[in-house]
C-alpha cells in the first residue's frame, strides 16, 4: 500500500467535477486501500479521490465505526441543519463554522459494483456531504458566506506567500 500526497487549495483537480468510475477491478481495490492508508496517515475522517489527484467519483471514510468507501454516489436526501467547525485535508489546519443539513443520504456502489446506501446525522452526515462536494469540484470554502470566504482566501494567500499581518 502507498500513502499519496494530498492535493491542497489551488490545485485545479479540486475544482473539477470527477468522472464516474467505470472499471471495477483489482486496481480499484488497491486504490481504495491506498486512499484509506492516506486518510489515516493525514489523519482525517474522509478522503475523496480528487484530493490525491485522481478525478474519479470515489471516496473513503472512517468516522469511528470502521473504514468504508462509496463509488459513484448521488445525494438522495438531506434535511435539518447543523453548524459545526469544519476542516478539510485540502485546506490544512483551517476550520470554519459551516451550516449544512444535519442528515444526509448517499446512494452509490461498492468495489464489487453492488448497491450501497450510506446515511447519517451530524458527523456522518457532514462527512458524506463534504466528500460528495469534493466529487463535484467544490471545496468547503464555497460553503462560507461572502465575507467569511473573502477573509479565508486572504488568509490562505498570506500563508502561501509567507505574509504576516501585524497583531
């Protein structure tokens, strides 16, 4: 197994909708294993294929109940609202309060091509929506309000160029 570098904010693959997985084979099984190893090493609770530079509709996860994966997911239901300080492996060491539906359901397939339904509330629901966003070319920064997004982008630019602001 291998640990892949995680692509970070600014990499174009993170802003491009991923392509459906069409081939279900040993290479896909290895990719899932490598993605899980990468996610655990980061550490994180979810990792989408675009975050390692692979434009495929696939993510892995472990919110504490053991590892899993979902391929070619579609969001089929969401409801309620839950605000939580959300972070992302592709925007390292940054967290923002983001309101999302408190419940989400995704339907897709597993590595064998068999139907899978994943659903959950709070952390599980948030992870499902967060990884689904990645597959659609969307980073959590796009979930921020206009003012918060502008401040976050300024902070990220300053960090990238080593600019420090006086306290």
